[in-house]
């Protein structure tokens, strides 16, 4: 699906440049530092979306975190090009990358959808959006649009997204079933949601065992939200790839 250029400009201006009031930003940052802001705890509280990474760090300094998020060591276990290929991303698609950070997957998705497609890079941190906008301009990716997300809403245009990718982020979301239900409104007919997250147990990368979700738990959550598991890929050494329709 292709966006009109005026829509892209409006979307970027509304979602990235019109930042929330300072009090709201401060509250969101406080949530990001909250060690209890992990899956399933404080049930009934405001859903929170956080980046993959240590629970006691702020991700506001995009330049600082770019080295970690974009490291060659990550490439060896994340296998990003193989993940994109497994998701059958095609030219002209509209793809959303939720928790996009510095654009590790977003830039690859932008290359895969081509000039006729669009990648919506949704993230809570305004600084990440600014970083990614500059990166997109530097790398000539006019089809990559940063979007400033809310804690419980990725702020995607309704009925426009062919594929949502949520990598290393799903376990950070509270009230995940409701979050998944809200995503349905953003999808096109036949749209898909792909979740990439860490296998249970001790691993050399990723969060501790207490902060992980098994593939079966994620499947149960998406099923409760009205999806069905369409595919599972197990080629990553430390993660699963689940695709839902």
C-alpha cells in the first residue's frame, strides 16, 4: 500500500514534531525507569511499551544506544536479513516496526518495500524518532517515517498496515491482549503481526529469565485477541519468530 506524500508529511508532523506536554513526557520516562514495568505485573495499570534493554536505563540518548542496537555482534544472532525474508516483505507494502529504536529493522524493511512502499517506525522516545529521521535522510530512505507512539498505542493509521513487526519488545508491554486487539484496527484485510522475542531460559543475550515469554504464552495472548498463528520460524539461535493473522 502506498501513502500520498501529503499524508506522510501530515503523519510525521503530527506524530513526531507535536510532542506531548512536558508533564506527560516526564510520566512516560518515569514508567520506563520502573523495574515493575514488565509483563503481567501491576495488572490493570496503564499499559506500557518499553524498548528492549536493561530495565533501569533511559533510552532517550539515541546516539549512545545506537552502538549497542546496531552492533555487528547483534547481526550474528539476530540474522535481520533472514528475518525480513521469512516475513515475505514485498515491494509496495506498508510495514510498521513497533519499538523501532535506532532503526535496526526499519532501514532493512524500507529497502525491502522499496520506493513504492512505506515503513512506519513507531517508538516512544522522541529522540529516537529524531535520530531515525536523520538516519533515513542520510541513507536516502524517503519511505521511512518515524512515528511518536503512546504507551498503549503505536499511533498507526487505521486500516493501512500490511505487516506489523514487534521485535524484542513484546515482553515489555503490559496488557498485551488489549494492545493486540487495538492493533487489529491498524491492519489491512489480510494484514499480519510478527513477533520476534527471546526463548525462555538463560541466554547470552536478551533479558533475564523472569522477563521472558515463551512462544506458547505469546500465542495464547494473540489467540485471546482474535488472531490465529499462521507461521512459526525457529532459525534464530536465541529467539522465535511468530506470525499471526
